[in-house]
């Protein structure tokens, strides 16, 4: 009764029934029981998939930590560059002020020299 209505499957014998990858039925002596055999090669796939999912989550966490660390380091580099730029600007301003005051000093000394020369020329020319 059951064997003639099911195409390609037999509970009693010759052709094993495969419902999924790794699952198959085996013939048994008792007609009321069906034994299910799980192929060990395919049974580990679920464990491997779960393991891979965990590894993917770990990689995502590592990637996000790397990203946040890179942002922190970029911020630190920008702060250091700004500090160095400010320090160099201060030094440049000091050197400009010092060289500017040196220029003014040179101009004042040149003016005094010119006044002195005119004074001497006037003294010599009156004689």
C-alpha cells in the first residue's frame, strides 16, 4: 500500500530517500520505524556557518575599532600640526619684529650720519 504510492522512495529497501543534503533514510527490519542518518560531512556545516558568523562579527568589531583609532590619530595629528604652525608663526612674528626694528635702527643711524655729514660740510664750507 505505501510502497506503490510513493514514487522513487521505499521504506523497505532498495532506494534511499534523501530529503536534504546529508540526511537519508535507511531500511530497517521493523516496518513501523524509519531510521534517519545524518551525514557527518554535512552536519558540521551549521557549526562552521555559526563559527563564520562569529568571525564576521569579530572582524566588523575590529574594523570599527580600527576606524575609530584612525579618526583619533588623525585628530591628534591635526592638533599637533596646528600647535607646530602656531609655534612657527610666533617665531616668524618675533623675527619679523626684530628684523623690522633692526631696519628702523639702520634708518635712524643713516639719518644721523646724513645730518652729521651735512653739519661737517657746512662747517667746512664756511671757512
